[in-house]
C-alpha cells in the first residue's frame, strides 16, 4: 500500500521539477549555444533553478524506481503521466499564467477516462 503513496510523491516531485525548471529558465539566455565566451555559457548553465529541478527529477526517478519494484509498469506509468499532466495544467495556469483551453480540458478528461479503464 505504501507504494501508492510513493508513486504520488514521485509524481509531485516530477511536477515540481517541471515548474521549477520553467520558472528558472525564464531569465536564461536561450541563445546560450551562440554566446561568444565560455564564461557566458557556464553562467547560463549554472542557474540554481536548473540544478534544483535536476535534484527533484533525480528524487522522483529514484522513488519511481522503487514503486516499479512493487507495481506493474503498465499501471504505474499511465497513472504517473496523466496525474502529472493534470497537476501541471492546474499549476501552470495558477502560477505561470498559462492558458486553460477547452482542448486541454477535453484532453485531460479523455486521458482520465483511459486511466480509469486501465485500473479496472
């Protein structure tokens, strides 16, 4: 039973990593491959938000690996992906001012229906 809680923790860490990465990359020069100096390239990649996101991704990966030792991948992965999609949509609308469209809502509803079919 604890593996379900671990799966949820893994999802939350993954979603947090996505949001941290998105937030942190707002102020990074996206043309870092075209910068002239090595110093500019290093400072663009040494963004603390980037490393924070990597830390959360790593923790999520480790916990998810433990979950897979106790749960079928054909159940764990779809649950993980769709739950992450739902949480990312909600949090990106709330915190990153991204748009909520009818097509996004319809997609989430369809994915949720698919998860319910997989779980039964």
